[in-house]
C-alpha cells in the first residue's frame, strides 16, 4: 500500500470521526430532537409516533427515541461521542480509501491514454 493511500485513509478517518462528533448535535436538532423536546411536525415526531404504536402506546425508556431525545436535549455523553466518532471514522476511512482508489484509476487511465 502506498503512502498516499495510507494518508488518504488516515485523513479520512480523522476528519470523519471529528466531523461526526461535531455535527451530531446539529443533526439531531435538525431532525427534531431539540433541547426543548421533540419539535412538532418534525421527523422526530414521526419516529416517536411509530415507536409509540409499536410498543402499545408509549415510548420505551432506553429505546431509540428516548436515547436520541436525551442526546438532543443534553448533548452526547462520552460513550456516545466515542461511538459516533468510531462510526464517523470508519465512514471517513472508507471514503479516503475510495478516493485513493479513484485517483489511482484516473492516473492509470491518463498514463495509458498518453501512449496512444
């Protein structure tokens, strides 16, 4: 594996991890999990409604809606930040790997076409 590819993967992982942790609170707010509660008419309202229907009328403590609302209201805990950073880092690494692979293919195509 070339140094460029290693740097692309590592850079993608770092940026992805940091970006995911930084953007998670904004993303939660954007879909309706706010510090004031679940925003009326938002995606969060639909998720809460579906969760209530499937559980017989209430939202389960510790369920997806409860965890997302808690994170939207109080921010991410240290363990939640670690999970979000890990997922973001994995996605970033995959993007870096793909970017390196695409760049290599473009270089090969360019070098191959120059001889014709």
